[in-house]
């Protein structure tokens, strides 16, 4: 019988031993009863699972639990999460508990992974091995469709590979999707005529599960070449609906809006790693993984693990494109590429639009910083011959 391996960090409540606390997690995920049941062995058999070695970790402990795959419904990601991230967070034996990792056997992965992934998106853009540069439309909300398109046009002229809606923008009255998409795509077509470069625009279609597919198809009918979903707000099932739709022939950009509610506390909740694994399995082509130098809270080792979950060989799935975001400007590009490699998308918001000479110059400064990192030249030195980068470093700094 195959097994699911789930790894937790936990800290027992005072008066509870590590063994008792770990056993409480295991019981909650299997029999679900805090008292003995006479028929337990008769019905559960080998489905009770087993506990690995308990190891000290930080202020608490780390343990891997091995659960029989038979207790999982194949393909039902909501049920998977109900087992490994369900009521255990409220157990009285625990002061704190965090889901660190989730490894599934082949028989519980009837998912096909990304339709495009890194290689497919590189073909669409026409790149081989450099990091991609992306931007979020700023201001986040409040712009009209025409204003949004004007910002997108400047970003595309600067050389952006990817432009995304902010997680807050969906289909509000001030910028309805049916007006925004044609306006933006028209300006991106104009930019492509001028530059010869393709730019992808990820339209935020986040909505209720029974609406999201219709909204995706509507966006594509209006010319969209990529769609975007806030996966934690909409649910993994919404991503699953999108990715398995044969007619959806554009990449899916996955934003992790709301993740810190679960991932930020190192002793409680859920790490980003299992989220990254699930997004790739369910068909996300791109996913935000954090950054190693930005303004958002981060742990470098965890960011690297998130990246690895998207690009390491797994179930024969295509590699998903890791998106590095959160307070990045050109002076930070070298640290991101040195730590995370070339197969990343570096996403700038204020670090692009806040450039003293505007959005177009802001994207060019990012592209120049990427060129410098690939050439192994410091940004300070490269900036001496590249005006936009020089201006960016003076404004934002070089770290």
C-alpha cells in the first residue's frame, strides 16, 4: 500500500510529551477520535498510519507522518487538505503546529501539471535562458481601462515579458473586465509592432468557482493571452477547473494573495512549500514564491525550496515558472538571480513604475540589471553605460 508523507513542526502544550502530541496529530488525521473505539482495529486496519522519528527543531519538534493512500480520495485536493491540514490546528495537546511539507505517491496524482510551464512560456515570448521581467499595474486599483492600457503600453515598450493585474482588481465598475482586456491588448499589439516583442497580460479572473471558467473564456474571447487566479482566495478547485478545461489554451498565472495568513508564522499554519507543490500539480504555469531580497517577510531557504518544488522533476509534470516578487527594484536583481538562477520571473511594481523617468524607463532598468547579472558585471559598473539603470540605482539604491 502506498503512503502519503506529511511533515510537521509542532510544539507540545505544557504537560504533554512530544510523543503524545505527535500521536494526537496522527489520530486526528485517521480515526479522528480522542477515546478508544472498540471497532477501531476492525475497520481501520493498516489505515491508522505510522509515525516517523521525532526530532528537535527550533523551540519544538519535527515529525513525518506516513498515511495510507487508501484514506485519500484520488484527485480530490479539498479532501487531501481536510486530512493533512484539518482540525489538527486546534488540538489541545499542541501549543503550535505547522504543516511543512506534503509528498504524494503517484496513485494520488491524477493531475497533469502545467499546460505551458517554463518551456511553453519561453516559446511564447521567444527567450531561451534569461530571467523574464514582469510588472504589476500600478496604482493597484482606481485606473480606468484606458489608463490601465496606457501603463501596460509603456511597460511593453520598455521590454516587459509579463504584465499582471493586481490581486485586488477583478471586474469592478471603474475598470470592468470587458472594457479593460480589449484596451490593454490593443496597446500591447501596438507595442509589439514597435518592438517586435511579445508581452503576456495576465487578466485577473478570480471569482466564484461556478463563474470563473465563464470569466476565463470571456477574457480569452476578448483577446487575453493569459489569465490569473488568486488561488488561496478562490480555492484550489477553481485552479483545477481552469487547468483541466481543454478549450483554455492560454497560460495560468497564479497569485498567492492571502498566503501570509498561513505561512508567515514559523510555528503555526502552513508553509509555502506544500502550496507550491499543489499549484504545480493542479496546472499553474506561474506562481509567486517570494523573494530573497524584497521588502516582504521571507526566509531564503524556504524561497529556494518553493522554487525547487516548481522546477525539480516531479510526476513527469512540466516545470512551472517561479515568480519573484515583493519590493524588488533593479538594485536587488543580482541577488535574486545569484540565489535563484535564470529560470525565474522578476516582478516589479513600485520598483518599475516609481522610476524617476516613468514606467518605460523602469522596465528598461530591470532589463539592464538582468543583462548585468547574466554577464557577471555589477549593476554599479553596468550602470555607467546604461542611463535608465543609473537613474534607478540613484533613486532606489543598489541593494
